């Protein structure tokens, strides 16, 4: 009975936070519902009349559904991308958003599986493919492998998200010894998910366009573009329409990863183009269909050129640090990359595999209205799933959805940020300032550290009490300086002359943006064992400092 | 407490759902034909026959004649004799109950300019040639159908083991077990497989009621089908329909294991070749030129 009661309390809280929202939320949900209904109607039509209502035929026997399936598996692999920097290199800002990446992976896998399902000619027999229940063709059929890997990936991500979610609900920290192994396993599994999907096509000797070993690497590279791009778009939307806070640094990191991945993707594509165009075998025909057209058959030429352009645009937006940091450019880059890859790795991959047919026939395919409606419905159900799970996750994180007896999340409740609690009048020095002068300043103002800035107040480093003390003990020049002394005799001079701030400062210093939350500041100070965090604005300029006493004061303020 | 009336009502509902479950088991959760006992197979074939008789109004036979021991079927096609008349295509459609309105044809005859033919490249092939008279000067014709590979790529990729190679070398499909994912169609290098994009339509007058479970029995929409060397005929000692229909005797068929067979004679006495040999599919469908043409 107690369990039932607990469950009903949970479900009440859950439905309250997930299904109730503002106007934007209701409008969004209504649009999705409408699309889903239209999709269901179109699918019923397909069930009744057969797949003749699609534009697929014997010549091009996979089309829009399978294209979107392939694309979505790439999106699902995106979670791994967030996990690697977050856990292996403990990049904090990304660690916070890992759970949102995993939720996206879950929604994407489910949506991908739905696309496979609507592509079946006899959907009611899908169970024939399930091991033990049906007669799965293991280990020969790669589709069997793909279903196994996709479902394991889905299960594992669900497990992680549920485990973290339950713990947060009860106000506990998840046990690292349970969580970490799960997360570590999910990394190779994410790679496997996408590789095996590539192998479904790759292993078919009948289709030279897919039968190239570069296919799996290209799949991975392009997944690492589309996944982060979608996350950037989602986070920007959340930032605009909800109180969701996300650090700019995390977003920049995602863009940076996507940029490198896109560079690799374009390189691999050029390698493929070179091989086909230089050797000019009969296998060139599929590529020629894509980029030049075959006589009057040129339905793919324009979309493929647009895709190439969008990919290059996205690469430029993400590669240049200045554009990466500005929200409009960031969104533009993400959108162009997302659409670029959607064309390239959806239709641009699946359809030309069938053109020309093994007997040399060209059938030009583009999806029918029903196919588009069904695909829209499937995408919308994925989007709805993600929206709802995202709302639940955010509510769990902010403490809106919490067990009645669980300790409340203390720090973040008030939403204090670095900007609210920092000391704004900061004394800073230039790199040329002598150590003696700095020591004087420290004593005079009763502070323990001083930021070192350039002429435009950009932070270069920090000199703390311990830097000065350390220098007193280790009078000997460091190895690099010794080397300098050997190579350049004049170098010795500078060491003797008395040290400057630039020489003894800790660089780069630990900094945080103005919008960093109190919780993140605490984590930073505990993790790095430092006494203060330099606060910078979006152009990296010094605007304040948060010391341990500032945090103590803030907590005191929260509790009273 | 339950009253007697409620109890009665509940048990009726329970019985109802049980019988619905039984129906579902029969129609949706049926077992794979191959794994049924002989007795169950007989019953299932009987049910199929009744269903077809009801639909087409004529007596049907659906057999499951097993492969004969010591027999592996092989096919040889003399390209120097083929005149591109497509009689084999139409005979096949009639024999094997292929859909007529959205036409399904298991045999595709290609027309290629003389001097352009290569067994691995069909990009210059014409599929829809339509002259007044065949043969035409300057062209050769290449009929292509399922090559009954020894290493069939289509079998490998099937996620449900709904298609396999029988001991007599014929690659068959269990239409009841195919989920319609079309992996096999993507995998076939000879474009030999066809999909029922809609419910197939065959005029009642043209139906062939003499059928095999893995062969020419009427199919349903959403499943894949292909040439089976006329399994319903050849397993009973007859020639495939296409062999019989060929007006110039270009098509030869027989037991590859029998040194006296016609097919073996051709293999031993002509230089034969197979389509896309580099893919290592090892077709049991051989092409040759017996004359200069």
C-alpha cells in the first residue's frame, strides 16, 4: 500500500511538471499532436492499401523512412560525444548537460526504430525478427545485429537516466561506482550503434556506392556533426523560452567538436570523390547521379549541392572562435550543419545506393505525400517524447519534482549567479608589475590574490600569496629558464633583475562567466582546491572576483 | 463478494478473450511452416487451399514437395539464340501467379548493343525496348532472373530466416514469415527480387491452381517474391515454364549432379560464364554463346 501511495505521489508530481506549462509549451504540444494524428492517418492508409502509396518501387526499394532511420541513429550516437569530454576529461559545464544528451539519445533511438517499423511491409510480423521469440538470423544478418545493438543502447541509456532521475527525486547523489561503469559501457556501444548501422549498407556487394570501407568512418564523422548541432539548437531554444540555464562554454565546446568532425567528414568525402573520379570505374555512376545528374535524371543535384554548401557554412561558423561565441552565429551554424547532414546522410546516402539498379536502370525517387506525412508524424512523436522527458529532467534538477521528504536542493534554489555575489571592484595588475609591488598591494588591501590583466583588462593570470611564497623557496630558475640561459646568455640578466607578475603568475587562471551558478562555483572551488575564481564577461574581460568568503556569505543569505 | 450473475458474466468475457487469443495465435502468432510437424503442415496447407478456393472459386492444390536426393538444379541460357521475344517473361507470369495490375515480372530481358555487353556492367542496357519485330539487327538480348546463387547474399541479410537455400539449390521464401523489410532486395546483385507493394491482383480466369507452398501460390501484399526455378514443376520432374515457352530453345535446365543431363553437357562442352562472377555469389545460372551471332 505504501508503495502505491508513493507511486501516486510521484505520478501526480510528474504529470504536474511535465504536462502543465506556459503558452509556448501548449502551442508546441498541439502542433506535435496534430502532426502525429496526421501521421497515424497516413499510416492507416498505408496499412490498408499497402506500400504502393509510397514512391518506393522495386528499383529503389528503400526511401525516406530508411533515410531518416539512418540519420536518427547518428543523432542517437551524439550522447557519447557529451560523455567523453564530460567524464574522461572532467569538463564540468558539459557534465551537467550529459543527461539531456542521453535523453536525446533515447528519443532518437525510439524514433529511429519507429521509422524501421513503418518501413516493414508486414509490421504485424515484426516479432519474427526478435531472438528466441521469432527466428532472428544471428549472427549473419546485420539488421539483426543493428536491432540488438540499438535496443541495448536504448536500454542502457534508459537505465542511466532512470538511475540518476530516481536518486535526484529522493535528493541523493547517484553512486559513482554504479553510474560510472554504465557510462563507460555506453561509449563503445554508441560507436557500435552507428558502425553497425553503416554495416547494414556497407556489406552489400550488390551496391558499390555503399560497398566502400570509408562508409562507417563517414557515418561516425557526420554523426558527430549533426548530434551536437541539434543539441545546440535545443539548448538555445530552451534558453530563450524557459528559465533553463546553460553555460556558454559548454555550447562552444559542442560547436568546436562539431567543427572538427565536419572537417573530417568533408575530408573523407573528398577522399571518396577522388577515388571514384580518378579511377573512373563503372561505380562512378552513383556519385555522378548525386553531383552532376545522369542526363535528364538530376533530382538530387540541387539538394546535394545545397547540402555541401550548408556543411561548409556550418564548418566556418563553428571553426572561427568569434562566431562560435555569438548566439545568432552559433544557431546559424548549427541549423546549417543539421540540415546539411540530414540531406547528405539521409536521402543522399540511401537513394543513390539504388541508382543505377544492379541491372542498370535509373528510377528517380522522391517521397510521396503519405511518406512525408508519416515521417512528420514519427519525428513529431520523437520530439514530443523528448519534450516531456526534458521537462521531467529539468524539474528534477531544479527540485520542482521531488519526493516530499527529500532534502531540498539548497544552493540553486534562489538562482544566484557569480554576477550576484562577486566583488566588483577588483584590483588588478599588469604583467610588468614587480613582485615587491604586488606584495605591498596584498598587504595593503588585505587580499590573498591579484589578477594579472593586459591593457584591455583581458585576464592573463593570477598572482596569489602562495605564488610569492613558492618563489621565495625555489630561487632556482626552472628548467625552461635554465635552457633559455644556455641558449641566450642575455636571458640570465632578466632573472636577476627581480621578478615580475608576468613571470610568477599562475596561467591560465581558473575563470568563470558571469552567469555561472553558485553551485558550479562551489564545485569549481572544491575541485580545483583554489581560494577564488576570477569572473569574466563574454569578451573574456575581468569583471569581478568570487572568493570563498563571498560564497559563505551567499549561503548564509540563502538560509536566513 | 461476487454474485453468481457477475461470475457468469466474467467467465463469458474470459472465454471470449481466450478464443480471441486462439484466433490471434492462429493468424498472427503462427509458427514457422518449416518447424511444423508433418501433421500440422498438412492441416495448414489444407487451410490455405480452402482460403484460395474461396477467393478464386476453383479447386486448388498447395503442395510442399520436398527436394529430391542427388539433385541440384542448374540453368543454362544460350545468348546467341535468344531473340528477346519475352515469351519466357509472360509464361512465367502466368505459371507463377504474379500480380497483373501493378505488374510483377520475375524475368527481365535486357537489350544491349552488340559490342557493349559485359557480364558485370548493365548500364547501357535497355529494359523497355519495344520494336515491331525481334530480333533486331545490332542487338543482343540478356534475360536475367534469380540466379539461384550458391552463396546467396539475400539469404545472409534476411533478419528472420524467411529465405534460404534448399538442398536442391533453389533459394525459396516463406511468404508467411517475410516481414517485408526488403534487405534482400538491396542485397541482390541481379535485381531478381520483387516486392508486393499492394495486394496482388490476378484475374480469376488466369489463376494457376497447381501450386507449391514456397513457389507460385498466391502471395499477399508486403512480402518479397522471386523466381524459384518453378519449384512446383521441377520438383515433380517437369521443366520450368520459361524453358517450355522459349521458341528458340535458348533455355536449358537440368540436374547438375547428373553427368548425363543437358545442363552438364553444356557446362562440359561450351565456354560458359556467369553474371557478376567477381562478387563470388556462385550462380547456378550459366550463360553461353553456342553460335556466333
